[in-house]
């Protein structure tokens, strides 16, 4: 078992070369920039991940509070930001944009739930993407939602820090 010195994980999921799929990675960059020299950075790990389920399960092990930011499939509202309390709500299997060969975010959450290894608090910020083709351009609506997701994650961490017992 890995020994963690930090109790909060912010994980951005995505692919830098699949347009809107990089939304989670951008959220990580924004949070990292906001916390550059802040004392709060001492209790937060920020990681960019591919979204493979087994990788996620290993990464969130031993953290008390985990935030995941990821692009979701488009349900007709590009850029829509959805907050899901995944510790208490099952994730839809088809919500996130993955190939059938991957062990997805939703599958990792549900398997962890069954194994009793789900983090105590697991919050997913899903951003509806539009363009998942090869490229580096991100849709304007998705970029705005990335800013909002980063702001909301930072607010959740800082508004009531005493409830986290990290400080």
C-alpha cells in the first residue's frame, strides 16, 4: 500500500490530442495554475490520467476526497457541466466517451463500490464534449465549462475545509 501524505486528489482524465477529450486535463492545468504558491497545494495531488479504470482505482486508493474531471459524451448541450456525487450515485455506463476495450470510469467506480475501496468522497465533474476527433482545438463551450469546473472544485475544497479535517 502506498503511503499518502496528501488527502485530496484532483484527477483530470483525457487525451491531449482528441480535441474536447482533453477537458479534464485542462481542468487540472487551471487548478494547478491557481494553486502555484498557495498553502493549500500541500494537501492536494493533481494528476492527469488516461481514464483507464484500473489506473483510476490505483490512483485514488487511500485518498479521502477525490475529484475527477472528464469530458462526457454529448447529450445535446455542448459544454454542459454536471456534478455527480459518485460515492452515493452510480455512474451511467455510457456517459463517458470510451472505446469498448477500456475499463471505463463508470466501471471503475462501480467495481470499487463493490470491493469497498471507493473513496469516502468521490465527486465527478463531467463536461459534455462535442468534438472528439484528432486535434488540439477545444470547443469554446467546453473551455468555458473547464474554467467553471476548476472554480467549483476549488470552492468545494476551500469553502468548508474544516469538514475535511485536512487543515
